[in-house]
C-alpha cells in the first residue's frame, strides 16, 4: 500500500473544516436567538408554540452536527500532525544513512 500526502492539501482541508465550523456556529447562534418564546414578539408567541417541537428537533440536529464537526476537525488535525512527524522521522532516518 502506498501513501502520499501533501501538506498544502492537508492545510486546505483543515481550512475548509474551519469554514464548515463557522457556518455551524452561525446556525447554533440562530437557534439560540430564536428559541426565546418572545423572540418574535407577543404576536409571534402562539406561532412559536406551534413550532417549538420542530425547532427543538432542528436545534438538536445542529448541536449534533457541531459536535461531529469539532471531533472531525480534531481527528483530522491530529492525523495531519502524525503524518508530518512520520515523514520528518523518515527523512531524518534516510539523511542519517547518507551522512553516516
């Protein structure tokens, strides 16, 4: 099995994950802002009561997406760091062979 990695591609992917995280955070913020029963005023309170169950389900799904995104970012970042360390160790080992 061959493995090839490009640090630029790994960084680009981490940047995309950061963008996804920022968008999820915006959704979390929107859920928090609209979860107040008075968020839409006194006239909107009955509508809020009707939509509360759906909003709770959507909020739960967004929270799960946020947790998954954070975990994926953490795991991918750790993997990228492991790849870099492994490649540096191999370079050092081969440099030692040629310089020794």
